[in-house]
């Protein structure tokens, strides 16, 4: 209700060169100023303003206009945030997203020539496809950037050297405890590298699969002369429901999920297939 009242109060008209003039707000201000000279104008203005606001807020047409305006504003804000998320990716990953978007755009252009239901369904499906793909790219970038300085082979060598040191040297007391604690840490880090590599392999597999699916949709569209209705039934290997997978971008992705990923599964990501 407050949203409708606010828009009703600032209702106005577009004036070339000046933009939108909030005529109602200006009239209220003028009535307030003139009321110091003629107090009866305050009562008159209050009654007129109440009637105007009640009339506009009660109008279903006015409420639909307000809802449409706020929906457009919300979508524009979401797109701005999405672009900021894309900007965090390195150029090579941005190019992969652009290439996928180009394939999806070609399918969309053909879809527009079919019936509205198919066109609308495919637009939504392709948008979700690109959103899942973007999340995978963000997750991959996070996995790569969080990698430590040492490689797997270097950490493995440190583990072997420390184990050998504990076996050959007569370290006792606090020194031996310190070495054993260091060894446990190195082994845990080595295990983390293995898990991170497994996650990267899953992400790379999912990225390749989505690229292949999008290309297949385009090929089928070219051969048939019209795009098939795109469904959303592929379960990916990557578990994108884990917010920690996205690092610092996790909050932004969670914020955008309602706009771009409304149909994704709660525990397993779903992409599109022809």
C-alpha cells in the first residue's frame, strides 16, 4: 500500500527538456506556502489531496502501472548486479560466457518467430541456462584463486620429508609434538587439494556439458527450422547449493537467485537440454 501511496503522491507528467514533473507534490507545496496567507487553503488542499490519493490507489489500472514500473526497476537492478558479478571473472571466463550467450541468442531469435508460448518458455529456459553457467564460472574462478602457493607435488614432498624426519631423528617432547602437528596440517592441506581438484573436474565437466547442450539446441533449430521446446531436466555434477563454493560472490549470487534461477532445484542444479 505504501508503494502505491508514494507513487500517487509523486504522480506527474513528462515535460520535454525538463523530465518528469511531480505536479501533485508541487501543488501540495504551493498550497502549503499559500496557506500562510489564506489558512483555508490548507483545509481545501488536504481534502483535495486525500481525494486524489484515494482515487488513484483505488484504481486497479494505476496499481498495475505501479507494479509494472517497479518490476522493471527491479529487473534492471538485478541485471546491473549480474554484470558486476561477470566483471569479477577473468577475461578468459568472460569470453566463455559471451560465447554461450551468443549461441542462446541465436536460438532465442528463431524462437521469436514461433508461437508466443514456445518463445516465452525458451527465453526463460535459456536465461536459467546462462545463470547456471555463470554460477559455475564464478565457482571455478573461486576454486582457482583460493589455491595455495604450493603445488600438490610440493606438499606431498614436504609430507614425505617430515615423515622421514620423524622416523630417523630422535626428536622427543615438544619438538616431536610440533612436527607431528605440522605433519597433520600438511596432510589436511593435501587432502584439500584433492577435494578442490575433484570439484574443479566436476565444474569443468558441467561447463562443457552445458556448452554442448546449447550447441545441440542450435543445431536442432537449424535443421528443423524451428527450436524445440527446451526443458530443464539435467542434473549437474556440481553441487551449486553450497554457498561457500562462490567465495566472496556468494552473497551476490544468493541475492540474484530469485531473479535468474527461480526454477533451479534446491539441492542439485538444473540446466537445460533439448
